[in-house]
C-alpha cells in the first residue's frame, strides 16, 4: 500500500514527536486527535498520522474503526514504520474502500 495521496495530520502539534510517559497520556492524546481525523474522513480524504510513540499508533488502531463506523465511513486501516535519523517512526493511515 502506497502512502501517496494521504493527508498526514502530524506536524501541527508539539506533541507529535513526543513519547508519552504513560498509556493514559498516549490514549488522551489519541482522543484529542479525533476532530483532526474526522475532518478528513468525513469528506473521503485518506488521512494518516506518524509518531515515534508506538502506543499512540496502537491506540489509533483501536479508535479508528470506531470513529469510521460512527461517521459512516468505509475505509481500510494500515500501519507501518520507517526509520528516520536512526529513530523508528510508526505510521497509521486510511484508504478508501471501493
């Protein structure tokens, strides 16, 4: 799966590159991302997020299906990782189902 044509919402917040101290902090951050994701999901734009914190991506992987169902959006959810400057960056993104 290519990650072209995805609106990456990370990069707007100082917390984007943070590794949270607890699972609860990571989960609260993910909950705060809901409006950013839904803004694009609701108009059928593929959306993604990247973070050095694997917990953030794990929580997004559990929340995204709920968010898409709630907003009546039919997408596939993908995860992956890259290494940038020696650091693993975890990614999650959506793709429209045909």
